[in-house]
């Protein structure tokens, strides 16, 4: 098995590639049956043994990463990409902490709920089970290898990881640590496999093998996710853009409104839960925009406003395109609306159904916003920055889903599981 | 709007077809926003008004159906298909009862659960919401039009229905009843639309419009479902075959074992939860096969056994292919196995992950079977015939899913919904 895993970057013919991916798929499918019935303690031992292996092999991890960095520099990767690619002792220590945290999470598998009697005398409930085999497609950060593998392992799934070509040596070295952890705990090494070729056709194979792969989780830019979604023959848990809104209602508490708007926009600019368009009811716009501008100016945030906004504060004009844009940058679109209806309509039309918040003290406005805004997370009087698996108490997240099917919002261990029905009887048969 | 709905069977150019399907999609998407916020009482009024309309229009329904039957006979449809196609006063009365039952079910939409505080002070919960727009593709039975529409309506979704071409007049007449019900309760008529062309390309359009359709539910034969799954660009809740097993364990109660095996196979032959392969531990095979054969013979069930089975009772030989076959007929495959492990391996290898039952009085065998058999329904000491939305207490079902993503097993109202996160705060911002 290990020889297959270490093919690494060899040039393959397309037949060889299909054979190779099929082998990975078959091995993953076989391993998933073992994983599904593995005990909690065994999975935790594998996670902690992986943590130990990561520490023990730190030198070789750094060397493999250095080779990736050298190749990346030679290829002219940007400084930002090189930074994402780099492993440091601090980042390795963070991986170890992450593995320990996942080991400490409760095991969702096997949990039985709603075990109720029916008039026929049978008792029906649901048992939580793994999905089976998960394919993860991601870009340059090698720590995703450990994060994704640990969540799949804890949730009783087998996983096939396909990282970015620029991180292939780092990812292969990390895979060795995980396989050492699996071996040490008696779990199949093939439960976690890293695709060892940079050939792009491998991605196409991975997402078109429904017989071996149950779900694909792409992690990366919009381009990657759109490509995967368009071609996949396997269900995709996808996270597209986060065009998030804060709406300051006529009945908002002004102090909360300013605090939340500033935090949602400026806590971090490059994250999917950052505020991108601020909506204000007209009287609130008059009252709050000058103070908001002062604070945004101090943080260097460029403001782009509708006509009514421009009548109150000095800023550039927002176009139709701004309403639909996820800036991921210190730029904020601002629109004045007449009332809650207009705010909800704007969010449902231009938003990306990710995370939207209303600031209000009005009971009915809050209740309507929760019900009518069609987003994965809807909030009252809270910063959109809270939309995150850790903040939501999931312990860790594999991503944030903007889909409605299966999992919506931050996806933790439970999002990587399904439920089956269990029926307990005493010999009952169905008469009619 | 109604003129679009009544295009019915006109020959369209492909551009016209795309325009037509796009219009249906846009109308459904717009209606879904209204449906999502509609109140429970309003949805129930629409269901009851539809029931009234079905009764009131009974004559025209029967006339439309007669025209379909005449056309079907002229086309040479089989007697079985003509029977499925036929509406009778009794079948119309059953539709009315079905509508009343769905109106009486609890409304899942808006239900909030797990609303817990986090250390940050925010309170996080989940609210149940509709999926949006559902596409249903089905074959000849026109009562599916009412069943599927009522479940989608109650769960706050808009739906586009594409029935079999042989039922197009019946389905259009039923759609008029539903639209009358929607109109009477102030809901958008376009919440339920029937595709009014028999052009097969309409199906392709319906399953490749992710911008307008959130999920596809195909209901029909394996061929239909396989075709839809292969081409869809939209998630599919699918039900492939039901190759169900009963395993009689060494510790089975013999009386329960015989009763369950006979019921699971002979209650009805053509249903997906019918028993197809009976597995027996060797000592049980010796003890029970003669009595089982006597009862199956009396019911006219053909038995196909493994070599060990043939050494005990007189029957034809089962081939490898029999283990993988869903007969949907009075034929039963029988295999003798050495122990529980062999039974589980056989089921996971040859089964279709639908419904499988163990007969045993042994605690540990039952517990292992529940955990290790990878099927949508796993049972102890109960007939596989119970795998059904009504028996499970779902009230009604849109189908039985053999997928693991989103919904598994019988899919009722909840399977047509998703959950969004709701966050209640008091002005909290995220510091780090």
C-alpha cells in the first residue's frame, strides 16, 4: 500500500492515473468499513499518536516544507502564497494542539436519539453514522492536511486528500505522520491517503467516482469551488462567497449598532464572515453615519455609499456591482433603506446566504429578520464575526457551507455524519 | 401565469423550451420566498381548499384521466401501466384523505432547537427552514402530483412537477385543483407548477438549473433514477433498489424467525422493503428451512438456495447474481452462513443499503448488527416491511432515500427542510 501512496509527482499516463485513483478509492472504501466500527478510544489514540509523530518528525517536516518553499520561489509564487505554504515550529505546535482538541471532542458516531415506540409496538430511533469516504480538495496551506484528516478520522470516515501541487512534499510528509498514528492504534493506514500526483486530472477522477467517494469538500478560492461543483458526480459540501450584511434598524441601540458594524468589518478583512455591505434605516443613517465614518476612516476603510449615504457623509459612489461584491478588503458598501422590508429584500437579492445580522431592540423586527433572511446564519445584535465553528461550539470546522442540502453554516464533526434508522422489535410483523 | 402553465404538450423549439423552463424556475424561485414565510394556518387552508377543489372537479379530473387512458391504450401501454394511470372515485377519495392528513401534520418550519448560550454570551440555535424549490420527476401514477405537491407545500417549498407523459392531462387537471387551493388561501399559484410539455429535454433542463432548483426527487424505476442522477447539476434525493435481508442468528427465537421471514417476503412482492435474500446461521438452517419451505411453497414463492441450502431442502441453485438482485417478485434467495460476521459481510457487499433485519435474542449480536450493517434502516426482531414513512411516524413520505447525504431512509416533511443557525446577542462583538 505504501508504495502506491509514495508515487509522488511521477508523470502518469491517463490509464495509470485512473488505475491509481481507483486504487485509492478502493482502499478508502475498504478502510471506511473499519473506521465506521472503530471505537472512540481507538480513534483518539490515533489522533494523539499522530500528534506525537508530528513532533517527532518535525525536522523532516520542515525539510520537506523547505523543498516546497524553494520550488515555490523558483516558480515565482507570491509572498502571500509562500507565507501560506510555510510550516514553522509555531505552526507545527498549533497542529499538535489541534489534534489534541479533536481527540478531546465528543464522538458523534453511534449516538442514538429519538428512540420512540410506535403504535405497531416497534421502537424507532436514529443512529449517527459516518458518511463513508470523504474527498478534500484544498489549496496551499499544508496544515489543512492535519485539520481535515483529524476531523474525518474522528467522525469515523476514510478520507482522500488532494492538496495544492506547491505543497505536495509537505503534505506527503504530514501523511506519513498520520499513517504512523493510524498504525500505532491498529486502524487502517489507508483511512487517510494523500493523492501523490500533481496531475490536475486526478481531481477530475476524485470527484467523479461516486462508487468510492461519498462527498467532496473543496476548501479554497471561489474558482476552485466553482470548478469542482460544475464537474462533480459526487455531492459537494461547498462554501462559496461570504457577502455579509449588518442592518441597523430604526429601533437599534446606537451604541450597539456602531460597535457591531465596526467589529464586523474591521476585525479581519480577508475572512468570509466579514461585513461587506452596511444597511441603515434612514433616521439611523442621519444619526450614525458621521460617527461610523470617523471610526472607519481611522482604520483606513474605504466607504462606497448610495446617493442617500453620499448626502450625509463624504464617500465614493457605490454601483450595483458593489452590492454583490465580497471585497475581502478594507472596503465597505453602505446603503440607506426605508425599512425592514427593504433591508430583507436587499439581503436576499444581493447577499450570498452566508451570515447577516440585524441591530434592533424591536421584538417583531428581530423575529421577522430571523425567519425571512435566507442565510446560513442570521443574527440579532451580534457581530457577523461570530459565524465560525469554534464560536458556535462545534469544536472545529471543516468549512462553512452556503448550501442548504445536508449541512448549512459551519460544518463540524456532525456535518461529516449521517443518521440511519434503527428499529427494535419483539417479533412484530406488518399485517396490512 | 396560467397561460404558461397550460402550454400543455405543444411542440417547442429548444430555445422556447429553455425559455419555458427558465420561466417556471424563476416563478418557482419567487414563489419560494413567499412560501418560506407563510403561516402554518395559511398552508393548511391551501391543502384543505385543494381537497375541496379535487372533489368539486371530480368530473373533469375523470374526463382528463379518461383521455390519458384512451391515448395510453392507443399507444399500447400494458395493463399494469394503465392500472397505475387510472383515476377512480376511490382513488380520488384517497387523495382527499391524503391532503387532510398532510394538513393535520405538525408544521416543521420555523421550529427552533438547541438554543444554547456560548462563553462569548451569544446564544446559538438552529431554525428549521424550507429547502426552497424542489423538482419532482415521476412516472405514471397521477396521484403523486397531489402527494408530492402537498408535502412540498406543507414544508414551505415551491415545487416543479414533471410527471409521466402518459398522465399529462390528468396531472394538468390536478394542478388546476392545487392552484385553486393556493389562490383561495392567498398563496402564490406558482408555488406548484406542472411541466406542461412531454418533451424529454424538459427533464434535462429541470435538473441542470441550480440557480432555480435546490433539490431533485426522482420517483420511479431504477432507470429513471440512474438517468437523473447521472445528468443532474442539482442535488438529488434518490432511492435506488431495495435488496433487503433478514438474518436468522444462532440465537434467534425460531417462532419469531419464521414469522418475520414469511411476512417480510410475502406481505407484498413489488415493494422496496420486501425481503430478497434470507440468511440463516447453519444450525438454524437445519432446524427452520423445512418449515420455511412449506410456508413459502404454500404461497407460491420460488426458492433459490446456496449449496448448503440445497442439501437441506429441495430448491434451485442461487448464483452470484441472485445475491445482488432485487426480485420484486415471489422469488427468494437463501444462503447459509457460519456466523454473524459472514452475515454482515454478505449484507454490506451485496445489499443495497436499504433495510436489513436480524432475528436474535443475543444482546451483543443485535448491538453489532445495528452498528455494523451500513443500511438506511437496520432492525432487530422486526419485519423489513416496517420500513415506511407512515410506520416510522413521519406521517407521509416523498420517498425512501438510499443516499447518506442530507436524508437517509424514509423522507417525510423534515427531509424537505434544512436548518439555519440563529444567533441572539446583546451587542456582542468578537475580540480576537
